[in-house]
């Protein structure tokens, strides 16, 4: 049964970066970059986003593959989540990313979906996805932040008109590992830290990342900073497969003589961007890795949370996940 | 016969309109070229630009897609006319008659439409046919031998009384084949993870897992 046929669009499958960038310049906001299509095609089928031209990037070989470099690894934005999950070097040195990639969606989606597409995917607020004319869609209401709204999945922090959260399982990991996002347009290249790549509604309510319509994310660089650290990743979702995180936690620590020497930690599903828990890092750094430290970390993590009508459960959930990360990583 | 006057009256999509203006520019443009232009999917606006400038073959330069494509399906090359916005499930099921490809959610959420591309499992409802032109496509119809002998996974599914209603079965079989290709001796947990992208409303999961373990164990 086919519910919706996608609207017509012009399809381009360039194999060279210059051609893709020229097409994006030409079409501007009417163009759509597509990688694995796992976010894109649903938008088209629902007829909520109707680009004139779809630029399928999967034919551009230079955007694929995992390379070891002097200061870590470089992952082409179009590398699939399955390749990320199975790659021996990622498993060995940056296991946090492999674990998170394996928790995305389902095996068939990971075989097609890309790391770049996963990081650049759009919000999963169903009001927005269903085509409600909300703030994020350019309107002047948030349908998820009303007394009757279904907002069990929505935000605890940083609400600014919109209350959607980051849906990406890999995004918090990229922030924790200090990844650098390499972005190219016909005008040149820029490199953005993962923590600045993701943006909240206060910066621009209509998009989730700094990517401009004519830019392509080419590479994700993971520096050696956290290679071989003790990692912890946990994602809580209603089902083990397909479902997005209600809350997730990702952390990297170096422990010296039972004391937390260095730490990087972030949560997904609680804010529009991965929530980098700097306050937790400051509290636990130099402390013993103990139940007491974990307790303090959990309490500090949720300070300032403002739950909506139906997502109060996320507060203790987040608190416990942070505790677990500190305790058992 | 195409009559240019006639064409001008019809509401035409952008790429044809472009052809129209080109034929207006150049009265010598042949009918054959014109038809070629129509067969090409949209997106020839840019191409026409390049063509006028440099005479370069447009499709190659800008990557526009041709609608008539060759697909390698179940070991055969099939020629088929594919729209730019057509999913692989649509092409396989409704144009090539491969009804073993089931369409259920059409949203990458159930696994009924699972097919193999170069031996890996994918949701055919959520891929554009144009993006699999160079890949080896296998549907459940392509698993048994020409003599009708079932693939070992299919046979094991039968032996373990795997399916109940059978709707999810083609997808389940193909995911199992994909798993065993890269991991011929999976643990039960590995098999469960690999099969986790396939829903079964009848709840035959355990039977399917048993069937996979039967093939893996060579029982
Ligand atoms: C049923 C279902 C369940 C899901 N569950 C999860 C889940 O549990 N966890 C999770 O994290 N995700 C989940 N997702 C989302 C999916 O995993 C991601 O959307 C997928 O990884 C996206 O990758 P893609 O390559 O298919 O993206 P695409 O759909 O191709 O692209 C996604 C977005 O990124 C942009 N984009 C892609 N590549 C680039 C690039 N190189 N440069 C610039 N822009 C780019 C596109 O324009 C588009 O806006 C789910 C999706 C579905 C359909
Ligand atoms: S029909 Fe494709 S996954 Fe459900
Ligand atoms: S056997 Fe009926 S859906 Fe699986």
C-alpha cells in the first residue's frame, strides 16, 4: 500500500564535488541535498518538504570512507552508519562512536543512512513533521508546547518557542569526542567544532545545524584527544529498534588511580542540541570515581531542567543515566 | 508526429519547456533530439545551459538522470522506465512484477520491503530506484534455484514452521541471508540484532531465529 507518492522533483546524481556545489548554488533553497535518504524521503512522501531539485550526493566518491590521519581519523560524511559501526579502528580507539552508530534505527536503515545525514537530520517533533505551521516551519505557534500537546519526547532545556530535541544518536558522541565538521561550498571550506555545528532555536529556529543551503558537509574529523578512553553510551527508547532516544548519554573518561583525570560528557534527547554537561565535568574532574561523585554529577546534570506537561520522567531518567556514566564507564 | 505549434499549447514541465525554447532558438533541432530530451528526467535546465555554452554532453557534466535505466535484478538485466521520485519497491513490485517485495509502512519502519543490494539488506520503500542502478538487486524470487529448489534459509524457515501469515517472510528471509553471508555462525543474540529491522505481526520471531540457528548449525 502506498499512502503518498512523492511530488515530482528533478534528480541529479553528480559524481564530482564541483558539480554538486554548482547545483546547490543554482537551486538555493529549492535544492535538497540527499545522502542515504532516510530522513529526506519521509519528508517528500509526507509532502511537507517539496524541493524542486534533489541532489543525490552518494555518487561522490571523495565523500566516503574512513582514513587514519596523524591527529586521529577522518570519516567521509557519506560513510554509512554500518561502516562506522563495523570499522576496526573506530571500534578499537573510538568505540563510543561505533556503539552509538549501532543504536541508530534498524540494521537496514544503518546500511543506507550516513554519518553526515545522521548528524544533519531534522527534528522529529511530530507536529513539525506532520506539516503543522509551527515556528520551526516558519509559523508563529508551537503545537507541542500547549496544555494538551503530546510532548513526552520533547525538551527539558533551552526551549525558545520551539521545544524539539536533537534526534541524532551520533550527535552527542561527536560533541564528546571534540569532532570537527568540515564544510564546503563553492566559495571555499570552513571547519566547525561539533559543539558549534548543532544550533538551537535561539540561533535559527528553522534549522538544526549551521549548514547553509549551498554547503555540503564533507568530512568529520575525530581528533586523538579521547582515543582509547573509557567510554560509556546508553540510549533509552521505547523500543530497542527504530525508536529515537528519549534520553541518551555519551561520555569519555581517563581515570588515574581511581580518580577522574579527564572527562567529556553530553546528553541527547533533552535539548535541541546535544547537551554538553560542562558543569558535570567540572564537578567530577579530580574526584574519585565513586557512588558519591556519581550522585553529585546526576544532581548537577538536571539542575535547571524545565519539563513540559508529559516529559517529567526525563528528569530522573537523565539524572540516572549521568550517574551510570560516571560510575561504570 | 510532433507539431511544434501543438506542443506550445500544452502545459509542459520545465525541462520540456526548455527544449521548446531551444527548438524555438534552433529550428533545426530534430524530432529525435526532442524526444531524447523528453525521456531524460527533469533537470535539464542546467544542462541546456552547458550544452549551449560548451557543447559538452550535459548528462555527464551535471549528473542529471536518464529515465530509461538498466537494473540488475535476480541475475537478469531489466530495462525499465523510472521516474526520478520512484522508490525501488514501486519499481520492483509494480513495474517488474516482483510481488515478493511487500509494501507495508512505506516509511522504513517494518522491513516487509527488504531486498538485497550487493548482498546487504535494505528497505526498498525508502530508496530511490535511480540510486541502485549499479548494484546487484536480489528479491525473494531470486533465491531459489531455477529448478525450484529452495535456498537453505527458505528451507529452514519451512522446517521450523517459520511463517504464520507469511507477509513479513520475504523480508525476514532476505535479512537472514544477508546476515549469514557475513556471519555464517552467528550467536542467537547476533542473529536477533541482525533481524531486528523486520517486524512480524504474527510474532513468529522465535521460529525465524530457530531457523537461522538451524542453517548456521548445519542441522
Ligand atoms: C524509521 C526511522 C527510525 C529512525 N531512528 C533513528 C534513531 O533511532 N536514531 C537516529 O539517530 N536516527 C534515526 N533515524 C534517522 C536516520 O537514522 C537518520 O536520518 C539517518 O542516519 C540519516 O542519514 P541519511 O544519510 O539517510 O540522511 P538523508 O535523509 O540523506 O539526509 C538527512 C538530512 O541531512 C542533510 N544532509 C545529508 N548529508 C549531507 C551532507 N553531506 N552535507 C549537507 N547536508 C547533508 C540532508 O539534506 C537532509 O536534510 C530514523 C529514521 C527512520 C526513518
Ligand atoms: S514497507 Fe519498507 S520498511 Fe515497511
Ligand atoms: S508471519 Fe505474519 S507478519 Fe510475520
